[in-house]
C-alpha cells in the first residue's frame, strides 16, 4: 500500500491550477497593457482599449477571487450527531431506524434511492437536502454542485453565484482581449510594414495572447452556457445525473426544485442591479428549498427565498425554526 501524501503537500498540489490561472492573467495583463500598447498607433485608440480592458480585468479578478475564497456552505451544527447520539448509533442493532428518529427532528425530505436517511459517515451528520460530501474538501457542502480544481474550491450554495459571475466575466475578459487584439494580430500575421518597428517580444505577446484568449473564450462559453441552463432549471451538476427522491413520492424524471425560470434565477442571483455583480445576493438559507408541487401552492416560496432566510413555520409538519443568513441557527422544538 502506497504511503499517503502529506496534507500540506496535497493542498499545495490542489492549488496548482489556481497558480496557473493567476500566472496567465498576470502575463495577459502585461501582453495587453504593454505589448499591445506598443502596437497601437494612436493615443485615442490606446486609451479606449485600456479603459475597456481594465473594466473587464477588475470584474474578472474580483469575481474569480470571490469564487476561490468564499465558503461554499457549511452544514449547520444541528445536523451533526452529538457524541452521545454517535455512541448510541454504534450500539443499536438497527442504525437505520435510529437515524430515522434523529432525522425526524430535522427539516430533511430527500432520501437515498432505498428511501433511507442520507447520512454521512465521514462528517457524522444527517445531510440536508441537496447537500453532498466532497472527498477533496473532506466535508459536506450545502447544495453542492461540483468541486472545481480551477478555483480549488467546492461550488455550493453560498458561492454558486460567485462561480457563475466568474464564468461570465472570464468570458467577457477573453472576448475583450480577442476583439481588441484581433486587428493587430492580423497585421502581424500578414507582416504589415507598420508593424516592423515593434519589438519581437511584443509581437510574440500580441499573437500568443490573441490565440490563448480565443481558446479560453470558446472553452468558457460552453461551461458558462451550461451553468446558465442549470440555473434556469434549478439543478446542480450532481443532480443532472440523478434525480432527487423524497419520502412522500416516487422518483420522477422531472426536477422537483424547478419553480420557474425567473424564480430559479432569483434563488441564485437575487434581484436588483447587483444581480450580476460579484457580491452576495443569493436568496434562501441552503437548507430549505421550495419545491414546485409541495411549496409553491402553500405560500412558503416567498419566505424560503427571503433575503434573510427567515422561515417561521411549516403548517404541514409543525416544525418551528429560525434560519439566519450566514450562521444558521435552527430551533426545531416549538417548546424550546
């Protein structure tokens, strides 16, 4: 059996894609601001290029940074088994039945394909709906979408908007470079005489940054459009491969969390002028999600999507809880 990689080395290895992205961005900045500026003949065009470029550059860097450093969503502490509950679980002859008793006090509705409680043995917690365990991050993530090596982070409930805005502004950044550099790259390719005074290193940077930006533009386009589709349908990447199953119904090929394109987008982006800005405007709390057939008609959708995430009552189950945006505090016992 091969020895395991030390955790610090493993973390460093996982961070390599982020360092690669940072290196490419720093080089592209030099190639555009310095090398391309030497190729542009007039001050007016150069100034216009630099203004447009820096707007795209700042939006991309901020959104990428937010996607990298933002926590994707921690499981609330009430979903973890206490030491006494874990000890009891190890002693009982029917662990499944005991987990059913523990889960009955929590706002969970999804089950495994065998209608069992979704329990994480690594984290020792009952999984909230739409949450999954990430083997790279070594913990469960609220509404986990996937683990992205290019941001060295999981994409989950609390940073899914940042991931989407990162894709949007990466797409914009690559498009800006491609469109601005294209005419001068064509002049260099055709060996136009007016390009002769430019140094060889600047010529190299202009040509290469054009091809790299164009290549990334095509790659990011497909990924961004895919996640636009997922947002409109209120699905995660993981849910594309398997439908959610609930205790009170059969598995359906339809997505039970799809409450309409507009409401689906509101969950992720919020409303108002900050929808596409790299600031947190996601609605809800990451634990409770409106379902088309179960919640839309009961009037709970507005409360579930409220900005502060406060959800006061559930008429059907009688659960009482307070969910605060940020650190989630649950009061599951009405008598408490």
